[in-house]
C-alpha cells in the first residue's frame, strides 16, 4: 500500500465515485469492500478488498498480492525473483531462477538450486534434521540425536555423532575432537597436537609452537597461551571470578571481581579504558576511544567515527556518526518510545533520510525527497528499516497515512480510504465515502458528486451540468464550444 501511494504521486489524477474513467486512469471505490485504482501514466494497478486485508498491486513487471498478515507474495516477472512471507517473521521463502531458499524462525530452512547462483543445497529442521551437499565432499545427512554427519555447521568443517551425547566428533582445520558422554570426556588430536579433558575436573591441549591450554575445576582456573607462532602471542590467566587477565604486545585487559573492575589498554587503536564498577562508571582516553560514563546521570563516549551520550539513563540518548560520506544523528527517549534520526550526505543541504517515531502513535519519514507520515505506528519504531514489517503488518493499523514530495504532490488516506485525497500539481481529487466526491483537473474542469451521484455537478469546456438521482440527463448551461483555457 505504501509503495502504491508513493507511485501515484507521479500519475495524473483521474478519480470518481462509483466508477470514474478518464484518459489517464480509473478508480472504483465501495468502502470498505473494494478499492480499485488504475493509472496507466505510471503503469500502476492496485486492488484492496476489506480495507487492507486482501491486496493486489501491479507495477510494470512487478506483482504483489497477499492476505495480511498471514501471507504476502511479491514477484518480478522479468527477473523471476519471488518472495513469500508467511505470518512474517515466522517464515519466508525466496526464489530466483536456479534456486529456492526457505527460512522458518531460524528453525526450518532450505536452499536448493544451482551452485552457480550461490545456492547452499541444504535442508535443516534445527536441531533435528540436517541434509545437504558440500561442494568437495558430497552429500550429508543427520538426524539428531540418533546419528549422522554434517558439514560446515557451527563453525566446524565436519560433525559426526551417534546417540548423542554418547558419542560425537568434530573436525576443524586439521584438528579432531572426539567426545564421549559430552561434555565429560574429550580427546584432541592433530598434527603436532594433543589434548585430554575430564570435565569439570581438568583438561589440557597443546600444539607445538602454536598454543597451550590448561583448565582445572571449570570455570575457576584457566591458563591459555595462544598465537605463539605469530608476532602477537596472547597470554590469558583466570581465577574466576576474582581475576581475568589477557596480555599481548598490543593489547592488555585485567578484570577484578568480574565484571565490575576492569582496565583495558589497546595499543593498536591507541586508547585506555577503566571501569569501576562496570557498567556504571567508565573512563576512556585515546585517539580511537575517548569518553566518560557516570550512569545513570551522564555518559559521553566516542569510538572511531561514532559518539554516544546518555542523560539520566535510560531517559535520553544521543547517537552520532560522522564519516567522509555522511553525518548521522539519532536522539532517543526511553529507547524506542521516541526516536529522531537524521542522516545527511556531505555537501547536501537537505537530509537524505529523516525519521521520527513516537511509539505507538506515529512514524514520520523523509527519504530522498519523499515524505511519509502514518498513525498508528506499532512495529515500525522497533524495526525502522524492515520492508516486510511495513508491507505485511503496517497497513493493518495505519488508520491515517499521508505521503508528499517536495514538488507539492501528495496522497492522504484515513481509515483505509474512507476519506482520501490526492494532488498532483494543480490537479486535485478527494472523497469522503459515501457523502461527497470532488475532482478538479486542469484542461478538463471539475466534478462534484453527493452520495455517489444523487446530486452531481460538472463544469468544463462543454459548460455546466447538474443531474439528480444518478440519471444521465439533467440541466445543462453555459456551453462555450471551446476547450477551457489552461490555468
């Protein structure tokens, strides 16, 4: 709906009460059952049934239709790309020529198609069923917890298991870890690498010249020496929760009574940070990171190109980013209750994106010169750039919408077109169903209808005409025989 309203700004307005036809389009409204609009000027057709529930839209080679919020389908007939949402975000299906992918709340997903299109060729019903094909190793299949083999999952090159947790084995970069009664017993084997774990009592592993790891009474005692084959070896020591320390030539971190008291020195990024105790009090100094935090009273921290400030946390927060390309600032009150974001490209006088949201009352957004206001706004403040939320859910509770651009074109809709108004330049049309309809088009004249034509008045190049009771004849006067003058 929102995309259709924006597109109508570019078309000539040809509107009418029951059925209106003109050289540039057709509109038929019978609120709230039917709302049909066709504008050949922008090759756009929309149909809405029962308010926003049933929808269809055609724009060039793009087709959209759905039953909100249960189902929404979008297809590009030129490229073959299709997207289907099933009670988004519960499930989404995407397909292109050569491949199809499905995702269901991160539990059920599949992706089948040609490898040339980037398809993973897999099916997962997490955490129970795993099936797929690895490019260099062939097909794999596993049913958890019975057994099987899985490739390229959870950061592992290969996972094998049988009657888990009775037996499991993982391989990654030449290292094999075999588990018996996971996580109690484990052995580690690799090139110049060995290890043994009896959890939680003790464990060790080492690779000559690369790393050494020791653990006792997990999670209390740890001793790690890592990256010994690099110019930046790392030394980690832990007596949890009394002390956690990490030291390397470029980075040091020491925490006492984790996580309360902490000191970090990052010599790569040139900053130091002290927390005492975290997260209430913090002080950082350096070229990359610099700031102070005294929560809940005040915080001002700069990291890289970004800056964050809190006043009476969590009441008021300012987030800024300044790069060589753009400047961005977002002001927030109570996280998502109120948000005001402004992004502007360098050298531009007008904002590229400006978004204001007051949950759950309204959202205002200006994007590249086109502005949009809607109320109510229930989900958009939490997902401000999520197109599926705006498409599948937004029209259900947007009782009022207003779109406009910097050229004076605008579209308004109240209660899913119970009242609507459209303007393009000096052409205007509006309707309050079923009481009145008004249209004024330069070079055509005006048309006014009361109760869908119970009383109708028209004026234009053929003069003025008044009709009653939906009859095609009536009183006609003032004909000039000439087309109306422009203006």
